[in-house]
């Protein structure tokens, strides 16, 4: 036990005053003459004993009064609320024992029923109070250590810096309110304290011994697009506090209590860490708003990020509303590929002019969601930057706009080399339908040759080569294709009946391009019971089928024959199988290029004698069209072109052509720029914390590229976690949920000083004073003659 004013305990010595006064002022017996009656002598002896007992009881109450007053002024406290509770229970038990003794005495001496009733009610009240304290102490668990109010502490301030902390309420963002409370809190910390200022970005927490440095670091906090959740951050900070110098350790978490910030991925680790370090006191400071009003946009969905000229650009998103209903207008804005980069002029950021390409009027109800779709056509070649924006103002502005980037390219040239009897029409029409070619919207330009002409063609002009039902190739042809693929191009090999004899075909095939061993066996099921069964759709080639799932009508295009694969190289990957679990599509990587191999042809007409499959001519042939396009997009590397990212992601832009510059100047959304150099054929940007359009311009200005970055939907989610779920996250570990500086100060006092007995001693002082006053009045009251 400790005392705020230890010197005042000396006042307890004043208990000697009542004793001295009692001895000095005690009444001496006066000799009086009475008749020698035995009854009177017995009565006199009884009265004398009763008066002596009252004297001692009154003396005890007065001594207790002075001792309690001295304790009250000394303000005693104990090491934890649990210990305080048990001490209080012990005191109540002693009082209860005394009251029970008084009840027994009153019953033996047959005192009035009123007195016994009052004593019984008092005993019941003491028992109920003691029981409640025991139950509350058991459920609350252990407390923390105590110390002097001005003793130095090791304090860690954790700030949630996700974009949602920019929500503005009463002309103040949640981050600004956190900084304001933190500034006050830092000024209240005892001198010589260790201070750690941590935000939810990835970083190593360090101690600051200088209060001014902590104040500056707090004032310089800014939101970050990529953040950790708070349980993970709290665990890291508590672990760092194990190396602190001071015994008393305090953690202050500034949060708007967003549900996403308190995801329970690391909740068990946090709870275990706090339970292990019981001398760490955790304060969760709620700076959020209980009832938010906000309009925001969901994730942007693009039909494609690499488009052909004049092809439609379709953009889907959602307008999400929190709070009462309202109306909003949403606009699609597009910049021209030739637009200049943003510049700063007179301290102001001047963005390129953007035209309004489409707009939508929305009316939403309470907590409503509305799907939006915009469409426009892009005629010029180049890189387009755009945005979808909600007009008007609300609490959180960063989710009112979403950025995107697309590229419009010339049709990618594809060379289709056909074997004997193969029909290239199915593949060429699937990739570039006639109406698309005439309107210049086709993504591919297909050139058809025979397989015998392959060695005479300059392949460098083509983004991909398709071998339809090839016959055995010469060694020179295979080496020609190896060099072509290694440069970053794509090769599709669609095996069929011409791959005979198998030994001759495999004799000249190179493992780099053909990582499988064909068995001299063709699986033949003329009943059509075999078909493609792409169950694992994680590969980019099958991504378009994920929405349809198991409802894709592969069975409508049966496969009658396919090659049996005996062995597959360890570096190759099976993308899709048939329903008999045999390989259907196999991928092999070579250098920067890719090879896709099918074990059944893509070029058999329905009227051909004994066709191997009905893939292009089945009753429902749309899966063939989609699969062919996705395979070709993957081979030309357009299928995995990615120009839109979330904040914090690493951006990798691959080289588009051999003559592309190896250096760009990158303009960020805030108008600053930095040099960007090519590394192994890629341009890598590791840090993308700001949302917006990023523009890349070559030194001579002739080449332009770009990408866009958006905050994730989770980082702007304002849904709050409730008290029950927050308690579950912390488990058995205790924490204090506070909102204002006065609440922090009150909880700090209990945490630093332990549990004080001041209110209980004051109550006891009043009770003892009342008893003393009542007994003294009865003892010294004037008796009339």
C-alpha cells in the first residue's frame, strides 16, 4: 500500500489526545450517605460497569475518528483494483462480524425489535455489498502496478492513419482530433518519460526521450493508403515495450473504432501479449463519430485495361451511402492521351483538362447501394487517364472519386500457321470477327499461312504465333520458335491428328517449348462423353469463367479424341483438364515468353470425317470464343496487363516493345516527379501511397505511359465495431475505452495511483462521527432532578 501524503500519517498519533482527556476528565466518585440496602448496592455496581463500558466505547470511537481522519488525509492506495477490492471485502467482513455480534447481544438481552431489525438490515446490506465486490473483482481480473503520479512512464501512442481518418465532423478530421488529444496527452506525461509515436504503417517503433520531438512527430502524421490493422500494431508495440526502462507502461490507441481497423486476424496474439504483460495499461481513445453521413464509390471494374481503337470502354462501380437518404450526381471524366502532365503554378496544382464522358443521377435511401455503369469509346491510340467522381460534399471526400487508366493499342498481330487439313477460320473469326475488323474494333489482326511457310516468315512483327494441328517440325523451325518465345512473345500449339508419327514429332521437339511426352495413344470416345472440365479457375486464362462457375456448358462441345500425355516437365503447369482428369491445356514459360499447348485441335470442321471435337461448332460455342480470346490475350501478355492498383501495392510495368525508352519521368498525383529507370525489362514502382493518376513521360516527350492508384474499399469503410465485439477482441485482458481528456485523466489516475480508499474512508468517517455524536449525547445528556 502507498500513500499520497505519507507525512500526514503522523496525525494518527493524535489518538493519544482522547486518551489523555479521558484520564484527566474522568469523574471521580463522590462519597454519599445511603441506607445500607443490598438492592441499591447491586444496582450501583451494575450501573458502574455499564458506565465504564460506555466510557471505553466512546474512547474507542474518538480514537478511531482521529485515526480515520489521518488516513483520509494521507490518501492510501493499493497496487491494483483487485487488491483494493479484496481489502474492501475484508473490511466489510469485519464490520459484518461486529454487526452479527451486536445482533447476538441484542437478542440475548432482549432488546427492542426495532434495534434488532436495523442491525439485521445493516448486516444484509453489508453482505450484499461484499458479494457484489467479490463478483466484480473476479470478472475484472488483475489490476496494474502503482506509483507516484509524477513518476516517469514508458508511453506509446498508436495512431490509425487509414484514409477513413479524414472523415470530417464539426470542421475537424478524425486524424486532427487524434493529434489534438495527443498533444494534450503528451503535455501531461511526467518528465523523463519515454515516448513512442507509432502509426499503422509498416515500421519499427522506437522510443523518443524528447517531448518536443514527439510533439513534432505527432503533428506531422498523415494518412497512408496501405496500413496494418490495429491488433497487429498493438502487438508489435507491446513487444517493444518489453525493452523499456520504466516499470509503468501505457499504450494509447487513437481510433475511430472502424470495423476494418479492428479485424481479428491478430486479435489472439494481441490478447495473449497483453495478458502476458500485465503491467501494460491500454487506453483505446475513440475519436470516431457514432452516426456518419457519407456517399462513396465502390471498387472500379473495367471490362479491359488494354483496348483496341474504337472499342467501347465499360466501367462498373457502386455508389454506397451511409446515413439518411439523398441525391447525388456521378460523372465519368476522361483525359486525352496527349494531355500534358500536371504542374504546380504559384503553389497550386494544375491538372490536365478532362472532358465529361458520361454521367448518372442517383437517389438512395437509408444506407442504400446503387450499381452504376458508364460507357464511352476511345478512338485515339495511347494511354487514357480517367476518374469517376461523386459531385457534392460530405464527411469523407477521399472515397468520392475513383481513378483508372487504360491503354488503347493497335490490333495485335497474330500469325496462324495451319497444318494439313486444319481450318484456321474458327480461330481467326474468334479473335477478329468480320464486323469488328470492318469497324476497326478488333483486338487482333490475324495472318494465315501454311505450316511449311513458317521458316520463311519474319516472326518479329507478330505478338503471338499459333500452330494449328501441326505436323512434325524441323529442328531449325523449333529453334526459330525458341528464340521467338524467349524474347517475350507467345506460342500456341494446338495438337491434332497431324502429330504423327509420335516418335518423329517428339524427336525434333525441344523441351523448352514442348515440355510433355506424348504417348502413341489417342483417347477415343465416339459417344462424346468427354469434354473440358475447368474446375480450378485460378489461372488468368480461365478468369472470365469464374462468374459462371459450374454452369459453363462445356458438355455441349464434346471431345471425341485427344492425345494422352505420358510425362510432363516439372516446370510446366496443367491449366485445364477433361472430365476424365487427363491434361487438356498445358502452359510452359521460356524466358519472358509463354507457350500454351492443347491436346485436342482447335481447327476441326463439323463436316470433316471423324472430327476430334465440336469445340468451335457445338450447340453452345461461346465458351470456345471466350477461351480462345483469353488464351491469345495471355500469350500476347495483354491478358495480364495491369494498370490499376491499390495504394501500397508494388507496380510493375513491363516493356511494351523493343525500342521503348529505358527511362521515364513519373509525375505523381501531387505534381511532384521522379526519374524511373528500366530494370530487367520492367519499370518497378515500390511506393504508391497516394491515390490518383500517375503519368510517365519519356525524356523527349514522344512516349507516354501511366497507371492509377486507388484506396481500397476497406480503408474507407466507416462501419464501426460495437462494444461487445471489441471486448471479444481483447479477451481476458483489460483495457479502458475513453473519449475525452477528462476521461483519460480519470482513468490515468486509477491506473497510475492504483485504487484509492478515499471515498470509503470518508464514508467510514461520517459513520464513526455519527456514532460518536449519538453515544456522547446519550452519555452526557442532562438528567433533570
